């Protein structure tokens, strides 16, 4: 029998900048967590806008934010400034004003494929970096193939998956499960189904909530059934990111 671990589920979408930063904060907190070896992370897909074009036909994120999400230039620049500060604090590059908004389905499918080899976090990190730091169109299948191969997947395996309908149903399941739990905002970190962090909260708070969730997990009682939610900067199901 495999060792039981506390599950941390995270719903994320590539085009949400707070998802990239939030996961970095979580990972830094996990490095400080005394029982990190007893934690199992499960990545789950979410799509802020499934109607966006894919296959390398994305368009500037500035156009998306102003014309489709309804932000005026001032509010968009305020959002960029806030995200840049978070990026600086997380020690990652910032190129969001030049980024491309595109359909995230194929990217999520590649992450699902990577999960079969246990390298899903690495693939997510590389795709997110391509979007957030390098302003590349993450819906371009050749880019996704390159990312997958660099992470350790077989090229032909990736191509075969992309040419099929593999993992499309699993993505829909993830999104429906999130709705069933009452969430519609990413990133959502759900720890042991009892503690939730929504958004890119500081790593200190991630560490605090990890410890609390772990304590509850270790000392399960019938009284500890309520879900506690902590909110930070995030993106809604309408595709609007907080300023």
C-alpha cells in the first residue's frame, strides 16, 4: 500500500498571470513546509475563455483586455503595474503587455499528458513562462511539442495526443468539478478539501494554510467539515483579472 498523502488540488489556467505567480508562491512555501514529503499536488484545468482561437492564432493580450474584457487603458495599465510588482517579488520576468491571448485547451492537454510521467508541474511552468515572460503563443502546437520534449516527453507521443481528442473530456470534468465545489476563480488551491486559497497570496500565507490543512488532515474530526477560503488576486470565469 502506498503512503497516504495530503492532497493539494490547484485549478489554474495558462492565461491567468496570478496562476503563474500563485504557484511559485505555493512552491516556495512547500520548500519551507516541514511535511512536504506528505503532500501530493494535483493540477486541474480551467479555461477563462474557451472561445479564444487556438492553433497559434492568438492575438495581443492588450486587445483581449480592452476589447473583450472591457478594461480601459488606464485600468489595464494599473493591472500590469500590479502584476509586475508581484513578478518582481517572485523573481520572474515580466512581459505581460506583449503577451498573446489564445485558447488554452492544447496546453492543458499537454499538462495532462505530462501527468502520466509525473512531470506536469515542470510542463506547466515552462508553458506559463512562455506566456508570461517570453510573450509566445502557447496555443502553437510546435511550441507545445518543443516544451514537452524539453521536459522529457516523446515527440511522437505529443503529436499523436494533439491530433486526437485525448484529455478534452478530462478538462471538462475539471471545470465542472470546480463549479460543483462553488468556485469560478483561478488560481484556486484546495488543500485537503478543507482549506482554500484563491489567488496569488504571499508564500507566508501559503505556508500558514498548508500547516493548518496538514494539522486537520492528521487529526481528522467530525467537527472540521467547513471549508475556509482565503482570497487574493485572481481571474474570474468571465476572463477578467483583478487590478
